[in-house]
């Protein structure tokens, strides 16, 4: 265990959890070294463009090997694919890294979408246009921040969303220059972390309605550069950065690696039967299509498609009924022991649930459930108690 602590030093909880799944110690140490090297390179802003070079070199190697064996059609295929990849890498470098590109149009607003379609339209944006937010969009975004920060919170500790305009290097997002920084007190407070998820998600949805691209960034954020940009707005004695969100106009120039990343990270979710349950042992999936649960319509879907770090989907929900089968509450649980990203994800679900319920005209309120502070997982954090449906 002591050895583990040594070679895992400096790695985040997600990376540690992944590495611990590797059975052989030497392999695990090698993988830890690779992860650490990747972390060093990722904040230089070059890794996104370097990664496709490896398959390109492999294709040229294969072309060379098949040439030795005189299999000419394979030589042609491998060389052609290698050249194609090379052209794409150069195109990405020129248009994205060096920003030599045609100007792009401002995206359309999404005012025509209802809340549920709007939530489904949101996806992480990892490549941004080079222009800054217009004055009107900036003002509207600041109004959204103030509105949602002023709303009643789950916890008692204060949270902040600071706006910065700076070319931070974040992973793997490219060309983002405007960010919202979510800050909670340095002394750990789980409810403040839930509040960060809940408030920032409401701002993210307002930004989506405005037609802006957003990307939550947690493990991919370099805290040292964020603190430097915040200057006097950050007090290392009192403040803790929970996560950030890039915000800006989505670009159509998307590097190959980010296209692949988006496809892998964005397009899959656990089925509802693995997220919503009718019992606290999480064995009986909730039948969301029958009464009384079907009153909540697409609420289930918008929670299912909520963002979470590494698409970990760590939130679960249990519908609580009384002895007459009458619906009393929906209880929200964190499925992992993660101190930050699981409560942030739960906060995001709670925001989606709340906004969805309001759109459906269903009334309820959140109660904090702090009785379950043991090690048991999933652990309950919040109840949405039904007032009137
Ligand atoms: C708290 C949190 C942290 C995240 N951190 C990162 C990150 O560091 N880099 C990144 O590219 N995406 C990050 N994401 C975005 C997730 O990868 C994304 O939400 C998830 O893959 C689902 O895809 P979607 O947002 O496109 O629906 C984060 C999301 C959350 C909620």
C-alpha cells in the first residue's frame, strides 16, 4: 500500500481508481508513469494535436513492413491512410492551434426549444471560436450568474462563480478564453459542492439557451493558472476551486482527437433502469412509464443526460411511496465516494430535476438528508419532497 501511495503520488482520484484496476504492479507503475507524463504535456496545449501522430507513424511503419513483403495493395492502403492522417494533423494545427481560418458566424440562440429539448441539445463544447462574447451576451450571462447565485441554496456555506477572460490551458478543450470559476470555501462542505453543481448547471442552461457552447472542466483544469488569473479575487487561505466551465461560441474547426473524444464522452448514458429505482436496495428499477411516476415525464431523461466528470454518471434516484402507494419524494444518492465530482454531479441532477418539475407545473422542495454520513454507498444526499403534483 505504501508503494502504491508512492507511485500514485500527484494523481487524481479518477486516475487512481482506473490504475487500481490494473492487476500487475509493474504494469500499474508503468501506466502511472504514462498518466503523469500525459498530465505534464496536456497543459502545454499540444497533446491534442500530437496524439494522432502516433497512429500515423504506425500506419507508415505498417506500409514499410508490407513493402518488405511486397504486398503492394496493403502498402498503398497503409500509406494512403497515413498521408490522410498527416494532412488532417496539419489542417488541425493550422486552423485550430495557429487559428488561420475563415471567420465563423455567431451561432443561433435556442429560444425556440422547450426546456427538455434544450437540455438534450446541451453537449460539452470542446472547440471554441476565437471571438469573445458580444457585450449583449456577456451582460446576459452575468445576469444569469447573479440570478442563480441569489437563489436559496441547499447548504449554508457561500459559493461564488467568478468570470475570467484569459487563455487558460485546459484539457482537452481548445481555444477557450472565457471561463466561469466555481469556488467554495476551502474547508470541505459537501452541501456547498452540491450547490456548485446546482447553480452552475442553471447558468449553463441559460448559456445554452443563448446559443453559447459550454464545457464543465474539473480534472482538465490547471488550478495554478486559474489562481494566477483570478489574482486578488482568490484567497488560497479561504477558497477552493471546485471546477470551471468554459463558455463561448462553438467552432466548427474541431481537431480530430477532440472529435473522437466527444464521440466517446458525449453519446452514451446508462439506461434509466440503472439510474432510477423503486427501492433503497437499488434492485428494482422504477417503472417510469406508469402512474404515478409517469407524471414526471421527461424529467428522468434530462437527469440521465446530465453532464458528469468523465461521464461517470454517479447519481442515482429512488422514488419513495407511502403504504398506500402515494408518491412522497424522490431521493438523490451519490454512487461513489468521490468528495467533489459525485456531489457536483448530484447538484447538476438536482438542478435538472427542479427545472423540469417547474416546467411540468409539479411542486416540491429539496430537503437535505445528512443522516447518512457513513461509508455506505450509494449515500443519500437530498430529497425532493413533493408539495403538489
Ligand atoms: C464536474 C465535471 C467535470 C468535468 N471535467 C471535464 C474535463 O476536465 N474535461 C472535459 O473535456 N470534460 C469534462 N467534463 C465534461 C464531461 O466529460 C461530459 O459532461 C460527459 O462526458 C458527458 O458529455 P456531454 O456533456 O457532452 O453530455 C466534466 C463534467 C463535469 C460535470
